């Protein structure tokens, strides 16, 4: 087991400092967001989706970390500033009393671009957070336009669908690999290598979105030899990376809203560095960029490398899709 500063000792000092500081904050957020689950209500954003004070205070905590230590870095994030300001007094109190972190009395302003650009989803799967199910915390950054670091935490379990990734967090450095650790209150994260294991199950397990399944789920459920698992949040990427799920499929949104980089890049980088494949539905690799919207070609596929042939056959036969590499 390794501490975060021991995992990638050959990183440049500034990159090692970014990774160490953000993983420390992410671990704290993972610990204490569980304690807040079931204790807060929600507000509605302009697009109709829910948001809580926990989403908003997590975003404020990340903004303050970056403004203090890396003020030239850019940040792309999900939550609107107006809502952060509306709950700031409550967020300050929760951050101090529950998280043990001081929070300033103003919402920090950061650039959206730079040589380093962070992407943040302070809670992905807010409906799961509110409903006592899975949710994730995701953060990552680009260096000169290329994905460099991604991290995902799955703080809570679900009574209905407990998973091996419950109370786990993972991170990856491009070209260096991925690591995973338990989320334990009062203890520093201890990391071990994360590598995708070969597929050995009798049925291929495919994860789909609980909220955005649509016709994709119906077509998958009609295919013999597949087990469909519906989950909140992008915990699905980590479930594939650890081998608990064999593949994750997500159709591109058809509701007028784009897919966004903070929902996918951090977790997809973890899965890729663990040895998994991440492609568009047409089989082309997904090239993430430091811009908000993602244009998926039909959708995104994340799968363990050992199932690619079986998955290609199933998808081409049933859905006219492909998986390459």
C-alpha cells in the first residue's frame, strides 16, 4: 500500500502537488458527503435537474483550493454560480462543522482555460445521493489540451445494489496507470494498483444508466446472454475497471442537452489506465478535450479488454454497433 505522494514519485513537482492536494480533498469530501446523505433537500436548476447544498459546497471547496494554490489553472464545472451564492451561508456552516474546512464568504472566480484545465462534477448522480443510492465525486485535469489526471470516488453503497466499489476511490495518471483505495474516515488513503481482470463470468454484465436508459436498455434486455445492471452516476466506469461489470453503455443524449466532459473524462481515464477500452458506439476512441460539451458518435462504450470480441458480436448483431482495439 502506498500514500498518494509515493504512487508517482517521478511526476514533476507541480503536478505531484496538484494530485496530492486534490486527492486529499476528494477523500475528505467522500467521507463527509456520506454523512450528509439523507440530511439535505434539493433545489431545481434551469434544466430541471436537482442540486443540493452538498454539490455546491464541494464545488466551492475545489474552487478555493485551486485559487489558493494554482490560480492560473482553468476550471470547467457543472453548478451555476448563482446557486452557489444562494446557499453560501449554509455551505460555509456545513463545510466548517461537518467537513472541518473553512470556506470563504465569497464564491471564487476562476478562469475557464489555461495550460492546465480542471473538470469537476462535485456530485454526479444527485438523484442517487438524494435517494440513498450510488453517487460519485469526479475531478480531473488536462495539460496543454490532453487528459492528464482523473479521479473518481464512490462514497456510498446502495442497500438494493451493494457493489465492491462502495466506499472506494480511484485515480489515474495518463501513461502511468491507475490506483484504488478505500475511503476510511480518520485515515489517509492507501493506494494499490488497479488493473482490469480477465472476464470469467457465465453472462456478460452490462451497466446502463438508471435515469437515461431509454430504448438502449430494452434492446439489451432482449438479448440472451447479457445481464443488464441499472446504476446511478458514473460509478459504472469504476465498476468496469475493477471487473465487477463487464461493460458500460451510454447512448448520446437525445433530450437537447449535450453530454459534458466532467461527467466522463475523469472516470474514463481511470478505466483506460486500468486496461479497459473506451470508445464511441462506432468503435472510434473517445478523444476528450478541455471543452464543456462532448459529441459522442451514437454513445460511449467502456468495456474490459477481455470481453471486446463477445461484446462486438452482441452489439453488431443486436444494435449495429462496434467495439474496436
